[in-house]
C-alpha cells in the first residue's frame, strides 16, 4: 500500500497550524470540487484533498498520522506497524456513504468499520443501512433517443460485508429502456438498482446521467438539429435539389434560386423527438457555399465572363459606411 | 425488466439524500428545488431533484455555505454550464461553416 503524504496533498508544511490547513483545503476544494470544477481528474484530486483534510483537521487523527509518519514511510510500500491500534473514534459517515477513502486511510482509521454502529466486540446489533445511490454517466448517440429501445448498461456496485467492510466491487449489467426524447443532462432513475443495503437495508437507486455524444453531422440546439449543407456557387444561384441526411434517412431538399451562404432552410419535424405528445423539433439545413479548389481553363473563362457581365458588388455597403 | 420512476415524493427524497424533513422543507423554501406538483397536499418532485439536493448537500458540507448561499451558487453554476454548452455549440457551428 502506498503511504499517503497528506501534507503534500494539501500543499502545507508538516508544522502547519489548523488555520493554514483549513485555508489550504478551502482553496483546493474550490479548485477541484467535482460540483464546481471542470479541471481534468477533479474527482480523484478532490478525493485526495478531502481525505487529507479529514485526517489533518482532527487533532486526534493528525497525531496518529504523524506518529506513523515518524515510524517511517521509507519505501513506496506501506504496512501499518504490527499491533497498530487506532485510538480515535471514527466519526465519519458509514462506509459507502458519500465518502470513499483510500485503502491507506481504511487501514489507519477505518479499522472500526461501520463507525460506532458495529464491530466493537459485537456487543451491539449491526445497524441497517440503505444502500448507496450510484450515479454514472451514460453516453448516448442521438439515434438512440429516437426509438425507445433498450440497451445494456454495465456498471460496478460497491459491496460491503455485514460489518460495513469493503468487498471487491460487483459488476452488473442491466437492460435499460431509453425513453424517447431523452435529452442531454437528463437522469434516468432505476429504483433499487444501486448498491445493496447493509444488513438487510433497502438497496439504493441507480441514476444514469445522459450525455449525448457529439454527432459527426448534426449539431443539437435544444430539440432542433442543424446540418450544414455544402453547395456549389451555381447551386446557390440557380437553385437545386440536393440529398440531405436526417437522423431517419436521406431526404431531397429543394434549394431556392439566389440562396445565400448561411441561409437556414427548415425541415419540419426532423429534429429530436420530444417526450409525450409534444411535437418533435425541426431540422435546419444551413447552406455553406463552397468554391471549387481549382479551376481548369474552360471554367476560368466562364468565371471571367460572369465577372464581366454580372453587375454585382458584394462590398457595396462599405462605400456608405466606411 | 427495470422500470423508470419519474417522480419522488418528499419522504422518498428525504430517504434518498439522508436528510430530515424540516431541512428539506427549508431547501424547498429557498428555491433550491421546486416541487413539480402538490398531490393531495404533499409535494411531488421530479426525480432530477435528488441529484440537485445531493449536490447542495455536498456544497454545504464542503464549503460551509448556508442554504440561500447554496441556492445562489447552484444558480450561477447552472448558468456557467449553460454558457459552456452554448459556447461549445457556437464553436462547433463556426468550425463547420469556416473549415473545409
């Protein structure tokens, strides 16, 4: 087991006072708290920081930890000294609830697994606990929100013995129905599919946080979709019929003559479906006029002819304004 | 086959987030979560409320904020999320229109 340097985790000196420790923790919490942070690895970093603070903020735990530090984190591997008996009472939440600290922490301070509720010579009945709710992100393709089909979702559940001690996680797979019209950021609740209860307590719930995977062709704007349609200059000028992809197959789209770059054409009802009876969103085709990369001699002649004959000044506005 | 449950009542919410009823009432009063309806005199919440309250509880514990402070923080965080999403969308649109 790795010896955790809690002082380094908080970036404080080993002789730092309580106030300095608190300030350091606050600062790091603002930076890495998963609820407020977009830093990469915020969750893992915050876990280290809060574990360090959990120990260093309590004079009792800090004294125990300092003693172990003196005993010597010589190698990268750490074993608690033989006969090590933690003294302070573990007043944290029961395991599996909110906090999930490292094996190092568990070995030093977690020997009284289950906190005050059990494990002390078995004199008291171990108490029932509702299992932990589990939240996990599920990436979904846009196509998967159309049909209301089920898809298998795999996850691992923490597991504990009757004293609340950690066991290896259990892997589970469920077939989950994805409701039609599920949107980005929504959560699907699966009652009773979270961590099993402790001592016969009820199981927690499983929450699936939906993330829509960016699509190579369609951009999502609420319930509407946007597809960028490249057109040749003459298609924009003369009008054309072009094949445009939708989430449910290709359709023919009429482009009116004299269309502009950036013009939006609405294709009704071809956006993302809504929940219930509400109408589906629309698909917007946005025209992007694309020039050929090069022109052969004949084409060049035609452009020259056009330039000579067409009375068009795209910068006419500048004459008035600048 | 598993079923999705769309709403939770106040007791279920209390149980899910491990908070007493009066604290939850306070959380509702400052507007951190809003009941979606009052069914026969008791509150029913969208199940998204569980995640919101849980987030609020973490903020309270980790930053020692009071509930009105948390309500403000959550609103601003939501706004940041919305702006980030909008920014991502606009950048994506711009890239599609400008690049080959």
